C-alpha cells in the first residue's frame, strides 16, 4: 500500500491535484485502498483535456447543418400501419426485442432525494415512475405472451436504492428473472479551476458519465452478451423520465425492420424555439442531434419557407438499435460534452459546502453521438400528446404536474 500511495502522490502532483489526498488519513483502510485504486486507474491526462474543453463552446459554424428526413406516423395509411405492425409483432413474439431504461442520471433539476424512477408524480394510483414504465412490459406480456427482458442502467450513486425499490415493490408484478440492473461508468467532477471535488467522505466526487455511457456499460457488464445469448436482435433504449414512453411499439419496430435501418429514433415536433430538447439534423451529411445546451439562438429559431422550425424534430430519447451496431459501437469512445452543475463538496477545511448555484463541471457522453457512426437512420415523428410527458423540473414546465396531466389526458383518467 505504501508503494501505491507514493505513486498516487506522484501522479497527483504531476497534475496539480494533490488536495485529493487531504483527508486520506481519516479514511478506513478499505477506503484508502479504494481511493488509491481510483487514483491509479484515473486518466488524469484525459481529465486535463476535458477541463480545457470547458473553455470553448461547441461550434457548428464549420459544419453543414441541414434538416433530417423523417417519417410521420400521422402520414402512414391504414395498410402501411397494419403491414408494419405485423412485422413488428412477429419479431416481438419471437423474443427479439429487449428494453433498456437509462436511470443513471442525477435528476438534479427534479431535486428528489431518491432515484428519479422512485418518484410518485401524484397519480391517484400513486404509481412510481418505474411502475408506470413497467406497465408497458406487463401489457406486452399479456398481448404477445413474452417476457421482454428489461435492463436498467443505474449509477454507482443510485444502484443500491434502485434495486431495493424494485425488491420492496416485488418488481411491480413483472417477472424478476426478466429484469437486470447494470451500473454505468463515472468521471470525476471538477471545479472552475480544474480541481477534482471531494465528497462528504473525502473521496473523489465522481458522477455518472452521461447517457452515452450506456453502450460501453452494456458491454462491460455483459448485457450485450446476455442479449445475444437470448437471441435479442432489437434494443429499445429510453430515459427514465418520460412517463408516456412506448417501450413496445410494433409499428415503429416493423418500420425499422422494413427500412433495414440499424438505428431509429422517435421525434415530436418542437413546441417552441427555446424548448429544452435536442433536435435531429444532418451534420455534414450524417444523422445527428444538437443538444439544447449547445445550439445557437439563430439555429434554434430558424424557420423554413413554410414557417416551420428548420430543425423541428425534437429528440424524446426513444431509440431503437440493432444489436450488431451496439456491439460495434460499444468499443468506441464517444466524445464528452460539458455540463455545469450544482455539486456539494468538502472544502480544504473539511467543511461541507452546499451548492446553491452551479459550481462544477461534469462530463457526459451523449447517446446520440452514436448516430455519426451510421450512414443513415430512421426518424419516426410521433404525436407529442401520445408519447411525450417528461419529468425534468420540480415545478413549472416539464414537471411532475405537467407530466401527470399529459398522462391522465392520454389515459382518459378524470
Ligand atoms: P438528463 O439529461 O435529463 O439528466 O437525462 P438527469 O441527470 O436525469 O437530470 P438533471 O439534468 O440532473 O436534472 C436523460 C436521461 O438519461 C439518463 C437519465 O436518467 C434520464 O433518463 N442518464 C443521464 C443516465 O442514465 N446517465 C447519465 O449519466 C445521464
């Protein structure tokens, strides 16, 4: 251990992060060991590059940004709907579909103390978000007589609480054997001077590495292998925070199979220029998404000759992939994007500082950066009121209150 400590000290000194060991002596032997392992396996060079990246804004000026072609559900004829539904149902019944829910986010905007999926949005049934989502799979089980495997991506921070919640609620009546959890990767959070923050235990404060971490985490945790063993071909991936997400959609799946696309995503028409959603586009001829935090005002507001948003297809984090693509992509490194967030930390005097304003950089890979690896994708434009009820903020727009109303309207609950 002494040797490990001296190498760790050397590494930290090289990168100006000596303060990381400030509370080392107060840690238990086990924690000390864990900390040294974390330091020794940390890519400080990468962290330095990431810190430098906080000083520049993403720039799309040198890229050619164009609208992306889409298929609107509303434009499909009854015959087309039936045809695609038949193809999709066949694949579902043959057990070729699996669902992944990304629930590793911090949910800082909602401010709920537990994992976001455990939140009760106030329905009369008091179903949690996880239970609402699970209803999708219970209904599919009844309709298609298959237990669609459900994989939930958690983070180091919320994995234990998530599993405990599922256990306590007996997996909401869905077979436990069909549910699997896996933990995503993490990266340290740094302050505005590039220094790694420490948590309440005096350890490095690490945060989930973004929803783009999902592919690598699926490989590292054997999820892709497990899917292959089960004969899964199609993987629907969505966030935990859209309570109208349609996990099992035969038309969407059938259309994707028919069009022979390894990647497909659902979109809804962007409601207003500054809506906090990413938008689909073509960037230098490749499918892409520009996140709301990275788009310029001009581009967000740009309209076409008919007065519609030029980039009007909002990303609702409903994606479907062929397993072959995920196997290929899971060994690639997606780029990291910078987020400026509130993070409590332990200062040099050992006092816990409660952040009231954003104070720390977090680095996140975005799932949609995978699109640059495919020549083309299917964007399926669906109706907002049928498939999009996000729970992001504690109050106001995209809050439990607005999501509840959308959910109740869709399900005709008075
Ligand atoms: P958001 O981008 O809304 O982030 O995630 P968030 O962390 O949940 O919320 P805020 O920004 O802190 O308020 C979109 C989806 O991606 C998942 C989230 O759980 C959510 O379902 N996600 C996000 C992960 O699984 N891991 C991550 O590292 C980030």
